[in-house]
């Protein structure tokens, strides 16, 4: 079976792609907007702009993937707020182009976000009512709704604050950002009033792979189990990596003057995913230790 991964250069795309490469049951077709940045993908990577309808149509007719995992997105929330047309072109129109030109017998797996919610719970269930606060959140919800209404064989996977190291990443996550500053003894300021259940990328990728080989068509919440402020998460990074915690100071979200309004509290109820694939995420500390041990392989 041929598995197409959009956004294959991105953190989640990298990890899912490498799991698929290790499997004898699948052929990997990684695509992205830019040049390949993953050494393992170089020989079969192709460029594709999912916001270009004719380009997507011709590509899917030629390649005929059995499974599409959509990791492509504009996920920088401030950029989405400043350039909403650009955001919706990729996050919504890109999904529409893939769905409209995909064989109905194929499977479509879509990565979504906790930003579809307004940020008042640490126990959101899959059927809770979305209420996005930002342009980014609205774009992700609109994409979800289009998939649900137009493609039967789908899996929508919402996740929260994914962290981990990857190859030649074009954008930082909380771990890579904190590491890049703290390893150079540079000070950082981190918000103390946003609470999340962060997700280790290896746990997420394994869960997506396990869902991919299942026959479940639905929406799933996948994250870590521990609630923690982003400030405290940065402190944990310092603890595990042996950096000076005094380099980290806390600030409020209001002081950042961000363009968008981010959810204050977001966490997922994991009962559904746990019952289907026996999902058991690592603790934050163990995940950071694992990321530290794996850093030499990046």
C-alpha cells in the first residue's frame, strides 16, 4: 500500500514517515512544498503545493495513494492572524484539493489541533463543541468539517503542543526552542498562564501509525496525560538537559502582545484512543530523557 505524507519535512511528518519506512507493508511517498530536508526521504521525495488544485489533481491521478496523511499546515498562529487568506489557502483549500481528487476507497488521515476549542478544559472529549478563538483554530475546524462531510474513510487526529527533535526543522517547538537558547546560556521568557497536556512526537507518530492500520473512521484526541504550564515545561527541559533554570523567567500571555488569542487551558480526555489502540503516552520527564538520548541520531 502506498502512503502519501504531506508536510513530510515537518516534525510529525518525519516521524510517521520513518515508521512507515521500517514497515514492509507500505511504500512511502513523502511530499512537501520545499526541497527534501530528511536524508532518509531524499530518493523518493516529491514537491507538491497542496493549495494548487490542478497540481494536486494531476499528482493524485498519477500516484494513486492508498492512504494520505496530511501533516501540511500553516500552524504559526500569529502568521495566520496576520495573513488569513494565506492560512485558509493551505489549511482549508489544501485539504479540499486533496479530498476532492482522492480515490473514495483511499483513507484520509488529517492532523488537527486543540485550537479548535476555546481553552476552558483539561478534559476535552472528541464530541465536545468546538469554539475556536483564532484564525488558525477556525481554519483547522473548517478543514475538519469539510472532511467529515465529504470523505467517509477518514481519521481526524487532534493533538496538543507537540515537542521533539527532528532533522533540519524549519520551525521550532517548545523543546527545540528552549534547547537552542539554554544550551548557549541565553535567557528565555516563557508564559506561565497557558496550561497544556504536551505531546511527545514519538508517542503521537506511533499512535497515528497504529490508527492507520485500524478500520476506525472517526475523530481522535491524542496528547500527553500530564497538565503543565509552558513555563514549567521549559523548567523540565532545563532539569533533564542540565541547563541553568535561572535562565528561565515567567511572563504573562498579555505581555507578549500576540496578534491572536490563544486558548488558556487545553487538555484531552484520552479514553477513546486508549480503548482502541491501547495508547499509553510517556511521562514528560521520560519523553525528555528519550529525546536527549536520541539527539545524537538527529
